């Protein structure tokens, strides 16, 4: 269990021997160390398997060890020697298991056979696959299709995701939320309006040709450590790398590349970021407006003097729409407001603007520090506008780069895991499979939670994931979750969502992507898409943890066959026997992206899914890239922090977790060990509130909506971050996040700005 916090100031770099030591520790803990070590040599490589952790790009040719510390942890976690057999679950009730921490639940090991909850014994008990499918099908047939939700976490392959969305739509619903709804949906909503595509325009080639890199709201060392290879190489070329983040993060300060023997044996380390700006939470919009205003003013002065302009006017005139309105709106914001809201001085922003103006090609990278605010969509569009001013989209070495989280979250969206019917080729699917697809909009993750709470949703399927932990409004959600008629979990391990269950509850254990998937035509290969839109083949290489496991594809097909009438145009069994047939169906559904799918994915390095904006083809309403007017400097304009003792809470992840999976209680880079029940505070705020290090406090959400939200018994930890701002771990702080506090257009939970009060314990 998470215990008393221990502070151990970390003076070392990210990467280096610290990562090697962490890898050794988890290999020892999870077992199978020799064979897991061999498996790691095939991670993210041609002929091997794609990482189940983050979605960062896979270079070709690869590095000798093409994995990071967290990717290795994820692999060891999946290939653990620990197993949960029926005897384990027979020994203790589900209620008793609730006393275990999230870490202890997943650490118990791999699930080995299908289980059904018995309300008489309060235990999960073995059930045959055939009986499970039959009963699930009967339950689905007895309820309206829109009463069921089909969630996908981002772990599933493209092939499994395509089957999953097709099953849901044949059943009659577009209720297909996914993990993108909680992180980069703001990106997927923002980018089509301004550049005509929902994904980034950057590939690894651009890192080799760039002259400047801007990073907003992304903790690279924790969330995408392999990117440090590209950033390190750019830094060695003298490329300015400018970081904006409320929290001090070690990865961009000091880095030792584990791939480089000279760096590993040397005593020093290299700094990645040339500038590191500690802005206020949500201050990114104001910072970008300030940079844009400087460029516009300097450009006007340069043209008046007959000097070289700073704005790429030829690009703006030929390729963009709305520039004049944008420029007028930016100039309306005065410097006191820009400085106050961003938390940065004009001089600091001038330094950034000068370096940006001097660079021919600039990349802009961003993470959830931009997307998880009320105005997350608008903030992403503001970053695009900053790039458009100098023509930095649609040429080599430049572009917009959203850093996606889960390993295939982008890929599953590209095979139409989406609640929005207009984003899926429904006409073509209807023609191919002889049905009328549902046209009513489905629910996203936040809407699904709301309908669970209201009782409108009666069944939740999870293809991976841990919604009870990852969604906001936990206290209300957990109570409502227990009132669901049915919960069906396709999973590898136990998590909290399996214990907070419905009246009918199934655990359906599946193969990991790292395990050999033997079907009628032999071992199968699947595919995933990385953050840069490259699609790669992935082949399992470890024997399954149990002979009773089935592939995600087989489980989806089994439920579909038990639920739906037979369809002469769709042979689920044939698809399960040969995944090539699924890829043929995907290619037939959308040949512009997937023509010759199976051949191309097996090419070394995979293949790049078409991205018109990269070629300066703008599929927007205007036919051009659009400047959209920033109405406000506020990222959360209708939830401002005011009043005595109200602080702005940011939720963060440690380097010992991936999403809701907790590998351990050590946050090495931040020097926090032994506990995740902590609140990081600026020392000035601690003095003002009379708080001492390690003092135990309660956090209470400072909103007025007649719902009490609180997390108790948190330990205070001094940390370098702006005054008025505190930080705590996700998902432990989720109970403080109101369900309605989300990005206005995308519904992404606004977890990077939660107003809270600190209450001292009696």
C-alpha cells in the first residue's frame, strides 16, 4: 500500500544508469527475467512487437535497444510470472479485494480463464467461453442498443478495433468512446478546423531537419522517453529547444542516452532544453498570444524599414484564411494581461520570439498541458496559428506534433472507434456488410459517465482500460457503476473497474500483444499506428500465460455471434482464423489510407497513412489553413481561481506508472518515494498557509455545485512550481474533478486546472 512519503532528492539525469537500475528491479520483481530481456530486444523492431505503452514513433533502422524505461516496465508487467487462477479468486470475495491498492491488484498477475461474478458468493468463478458469450448475447438482446457502451482503451490492435466498432454498429449504436476522449480529443477537434486533418503533420524525418523545437505541456521524460533520442540529437546540433511547463521536469534538464556507451561511462550529462519557462497552469494561450504579438509588431516595423519581414506573407496569402482578423485580435491583448495570465515576463517571451523568428523550420510539440483545459481546443488552434505565421506546416523540418499517449489510440480512431458518425465511412460499411448503420451520435467517455450516473446506460464493455479510475467524478461514478445491469471486461489483469461491477459481470482474459496468437491459419500478425501516423506490423513472440486465453479478435467475434443474427456478408470465424481478411476489409472500407494494407505494414519501418496537410492540401471548409481568433487569454475562463486559500491543482503522472497502471511508488525524477497520496506545493504557499513538509491534509474541490468532492490524508511535499499552483497524481486526484469541468468542444476532462482548498487535519 502507499505509505509515508520519503524525499530523496534526485540529482542524476533521466536515462543513464538510473533507468538501467529501474529496469533491473522490475525484471527481478516480475520474473521471467532472462526471457523478458530477450523479448525487449525485439520491442519496436521490424519482425517484433510494438510497445504496449506509449505511441511514440518507431525509427527505422531502430536503435539497438528500441525501448525506454517505461516501455520495458510495461513489457515486464505484461509478461509477469504471477498468475491469477480460479483458486486465487475463490479464496477472497470481491468486496475483500477492494481493500487492495491499484498497484496490488495489477501486481497479482495475469488472469488465466474467463470468470463470472456470483452474487451469492461475491466471488468471480470460472465459466466456459461458450456460456459467457451466450449469456452476454442474451443480455444485449434484452436492452436497447444505446443503453450499452463499448469503450476501447488504446491497447487493441487496428484489426481488433475494426471488429469492435463494426460489432457495435451492427448491434445498433455509435456508443464507442475511447481513451482519446480523456486526453487528445481536443487535438482531434481542433486540427480539422484549422488544417483539415485530426492528427499531427510531423514525422521523425522532421526532427533531423528542424531549426527550432517548441514544447508545450508535455513531460517527455515520463510520458514519451524515447523521444529524448530525437531531442538529444537536435540539441547536439545546436537546435534551440524551448520548453513551457508549470512543473520542473528532469528529462529536459539532464539526460544521458542509454544507447550511447560514451555517455553511459562519462560522469556528465547533457542538457536538452535551451530554455525552460515555468508558466502558470493554462498560461500557454497567453504565452502564445504574446509571441504572436511580438512577431506581428516586429514584422510591421521590419517592413516599414524595408527589412526582411518576420511573417511568411507569401505562405499566408497563398495558403491561409483569416489572418487579418487574427492579427487584430492578438493586438487587442495588452502586455500586463499577457504577463499576468501567462506567468512569464515580456522579456522571457521576447527571447522565445527572437529564436523562433530566426529559425527557418520549427516543430511544435504538445501534450495534455494544452488539451485538458476548458479552452483546450482553442489553445491547440492558437499553437497552429503561431506556426502558420511563419509557414511552419507543410514543409520538411516543421509542423505540429501532438504527443499521443496509449500505444494505439491513434490507430484505433483511424479504424473508426468514434462516437461521431460523421467521422466513420458508414455508407461503405453498410454496403459491404448489408446493414443500415446507426446515424445517431453516440456518447464519448464523459457523456458515458454522465449516463451511467443518470441510469440511462445499462451495460459497459471495456476493451482494456480502467474507467472507474480514469474518469472524473469518482464518488458518484462508483455508486452508479454498481447499479449497471452488466459489465464486461476484456483484459489481461485485475483492476478497480473489475471490482466495482454490475449485476452481471464478466472478466474475459485476452492475449497480450506480446504473446503468440495462434489461429486456424497459424500465428497471426497485427498492426498499430504511432503518433506520427506510421502503421507497423506487430508479432507476438512469448507463449501465452494460459492455454485458456483468447485473442481480443476471438472474444469480440464470440460476443458478436451470440448477439447478432447471422450475416451472409460477414464471416466472423474466418476473420478470427486469418487476420489478413480483416485488413482486406479495412482496406476496402477506406482505400485512400489502407490500400495494400498487409504488404505495406510489413515493410521495414511500416507505412505512413496519408496526411494531406503535410503536403499543404487543406481539407477545411475554406480550402485553406485557418487562423482562428483567440477570444480570451484564459484557458479556463468560467472557472477562475479566486478567494483566500484557493489553489490551482494540476494532475500529473509519475515515472513509475502508465495511465492508471501503477508499477510502484517511486517517482524518481521528482525525488518522491513511498507514497502517491501527496500534494506538491510551492514553499511560499506552504508558508502562507502555515503548512509543514509531510503534514497530512485533505484536498477539497473549490466549486459550488452542491457536490462535495474531497481526497483525504494527502502529504504535503515542497516542490518547484508557480505560486498559487499545486500538483497531485492522477488518478488519485480524480475525485476532485467535476464531470462537467471539461473542454467545451471536445469534452476532455479539464484535469490541468482544478480549483481546490487545502484543509488541515484536526
